[in-house]
């Protein structure tokens, strides 16, 4: 009970001290949720079908739908990029970030990280089962697929993992431009993975957009929770050990 009360007090203090940040975050969560619901409704009604099929076809040769546009090496690059949104790679990133926070003894933030990323991946799988949209059939697939189409699991899971990792790990970093660089890399990587799914012919653009939106909402919510938990950037014991190591 005491720990629960302390957690509630910490959250209340966080909300009071950072009202603008929290309000912007909540606004983005509400807007993103509304956008996802509206997009899902359009997809279910079939209003996006013509655009989706047209967009997927634009990534293939006009003479042969089996050939992706661009030089031959671009198809290989597309497979490499899309693999960065796979479960195996994302799991490795989660483990690496968990170890990073463990070294810094940011244990509470580490728990939030694991819970948020694993929870986000679970939500992504449940959403795909709920909507159960068939995969694109207008072009041959350049990647193996095992589940339904909406929302894009790679897009949502990459947004959940990479954006959440960046949002949670960035505050531990000291310099502003390092934090900015980490966030920019996460956004760029998430964007490229989503585009690669359409390029590979395994997702419609609306699948990817829905995945990005749902992943962003989840990442923002998790980052607000993480920021409300007081945690020192570096453990004092570690700093003392480093200082002793520097002495002759």
C-alpha cells in the first residue's frame, strides 16, 4: 500500500510540474486514437480500397507487377530494412536497452520499458486478429507473411519499440543534441520500415499509417508514464567507481 501511495504521489507531482508537456502528450494521444478509429472505419467500409491498390501498384514496374521499381539492389535493401521491424530484431533491441538501463541501475524505468514494449507488441497482434484484413493481392509479395494486414505489425511494433526506447532512454542522456539524435533516428527508422512494407507488397498504405498511429499513441503514453517515475540518470555508486578508476 505504501509503495502504491508513493507511486500515486509521484505521478501527481509530475503532472503538476510539467502541465504543458502532459497536456500536449494527452492531446496527441486523443488525436491519434481518434485518427486510428476513423481510419479503421474507412478501411472496414472499403472506402480506401481504390487508393490502397493504386499505391501498392506504384511500387512495381508498369510492365511486370513482380518487379519492384528501382535498381535490383533496392529490392534487397527493402528486405533488409523491413527485417528491422521483425520480432527477432526488435527483441534484441529491447534486451540491449534493458541492459543499458540495468547498468545505470534505472530499474523502475527498465520495468516500464519491458512492460510497454511487450505490451505494445501484444496489442499489435490482438488488433491484427480483430480486424483480420486480407493481405494485398494486386502484386506478388517479396516477403514472407503469416498474419492479417491491418494494422501493419512491423509499422506498429517498430513505432512501439523504437520510439518508446528513444523516449525512455533519451532522458538518461546528458546532452540535448544526443537526445535529439536518438529521437530522430527512431523516427527515421520507423518511417523507413513502414514504407518498406508497402514496397514489399505485403501491406497497403493505410495498414502502415494505422500501425504508425497506434504505435505513436502507445509510445507517447508509455513515455509519460516513464517520465512520472523519479529516477536518477546515473547511480552515485557507479560514478564513485569511475572516479576511483581514474585516480592513479
